[in-house]
C-alpha cells in the first residue's frame, strides 16, 4: 500500500471497570454485564488496570478508546482521569 508500517498507529477499544478494590471492581463489572451483556477487558484497581494497559502499550498500542460505563457510577472515569492516566504518563 506504499505506507511505512512504522507509521501505523495501533489502537485498542473496549470496556473498563476500575474501583478502589478488586472485589468492588468485579461487583460493578458483574452488575453491568448482567444489564448490558457486555464484557470488560480491564477490571480491577487502578494499579491492576495500569498493568493491564501497559501490556498493550508494550505491544505497540498508543491509543486507547475506553468505555467507562458512565452514569450513575462515575468511579471508573474518576480513577482513569486521576490515577490511571497519570501513572501511564510517567
């Protein structure tokens, strides 16, 4: 196609549930899964989610499109903004 493969951005899209404890994250994921028939690729504490995302970064992913669920539970979004993204930018 005439394009340098090194210029191709690798992206990832999927669901994420993050909470202060693993048990809380799993409970939220279970509730959302029953309601939405949705699977979540990243589930856990901020530290755990950072580890999961770094594995993708190590594979060359440099762009994430994350479904955080939204209302009424904003915990994942708040932790993504306040803890996960800053940790990934270190």
